[in-house]
C-alpha cells in the first residue's frame, strides 16, 4: 500500500535551535517524489521543499533541508535556526504513479511549536 | 501578484442546501485541484482538472461536483448528497498536472464550510 506516516502529532523546539520532523513512506514505485508543505494557522498550504527518488543529494531550500534515506524510506524535514514564525502544521507528501499518471498522498501532519 | 484566491473564507450552509466554493488562479497553470481537510488528517483529493472542459474524480468525489469552463476558474459545488460536508476545503493548481512526477502544487487560502 502507498502510504505516508508522520508519527509526531506535535513537536516543541526552542527558538534558534534546529528541529527534525519525521516522515516515513511506503511505496513499491521505483520513481516517486517527496514534498513538504507548511500550513500556518491562516490555512494556506505553503510548498517548502521537494526531493526526487533518484536525486543523489539531499534537497535544501534556505533553512529547510530534507534528510532523504532511501533504504529506510524516510524523508525527514530539518529546520535550522527555528523562528517563531515557523510555528505551524507541517505535512509530508508523496507523489506516486496511479492509472497512467501520478497522485499525491499526504500524511496527517505534525504541529510544530517554537518557544521564545 | 500571481496566486490562487478562494472565496468565501467562511461559509455556513443549512442541511439540504447546495453551496459553491470559488477558486481562481492567475498563475497560468493548466491543472487545478480540490482537496478536503478534516481535523487530524491529511488532505484528500476530491476532483482535479488537467485542462479546460475536462475533470476527473479523485478519491472522495461523491456528493461534490465541479466545472472547468475557464483556465483560471475551478468552482466546487457541495451538494446535499454529501453526508458530512463540514470541513476545510483547499484549492490548488500546478503547471503540468498529474502526468508529471515533479509537478508541484500551489494552494489557495482555503474555505471553511460549516453545516448548521
């Protein structure tokens, strides 16, 4: 079954510290894509970072990096130097093949709280 | 500024009524999507459209209908047949659609629908 699992319903981090949000996935597709989105309390989903299954290097975008461990089927998001504005829900998503095209599957999310 | 707009932000409906949620994008994206988000869950795909005048059912299409008469617009109607419509609805768009693995979806601010 194709599935995304985020096991941390909530996480706390001190401002200016780094935090890792866990994401594991399950698919038998040889090609797939992994995404992370941020959802602040306003509701909008904001795209953060993308990792392709064949990418040799871990993706990075500013303070965000994706720790991709293919053998373990994990795609953890690392946020460095946390800021108060990072407090939000974070969703991991996987893009896999379906019926001649692709579909995106979302995890249940992790709520991050950044403490001052 | 390019982006996706959804209206209204909050919507209240009496049981038995149909309501239509608006979604407009000026990103010149070909593909558009509707997702439903329930508390503690990830996003679930309702409908998607890859080109004008064409749309496909997602995983939870029952009780919903859509149209795609213009590239910029993809309204969602929640019909009285939808048994539990209270949820947060997110519209998204992307450049290339479900035929491409790396295609990234960009989201609007969402509409919160409550059935009274």
